[in-house]
């Protein structure tokens, strides 16, 4: 039973952290941002990384 829970949890974390949005969106965002790339990078890190980590921490 415990092995199944670990496997399901690992797959859920993988799907939260690695998806099409993390493969396609960052290069497109960088191209469209132009001179404002630092602002775009900061916004993506907050929403794409920060919110996911907040979700992971809040479930503990």
C-alpha cells in the first residue's frame, strides 16, 4: 500500500512541475517580452514555480 501512495504522489508532483506549459510557454514569453525580459522572467518564476511550490508546501 505504501509503495502505491509513493508512486501516485511522485506522478502527481511530476505532472505539476513538468508539463506543456513549462516547455512551450517560457520560450514564447521570452520572445514576446523583448526588452522587458527580466519582468517576464520574474512573473513566470512567481507563477510557474512559486505557486506550484506553495501548493506542494500547503498540502503537508
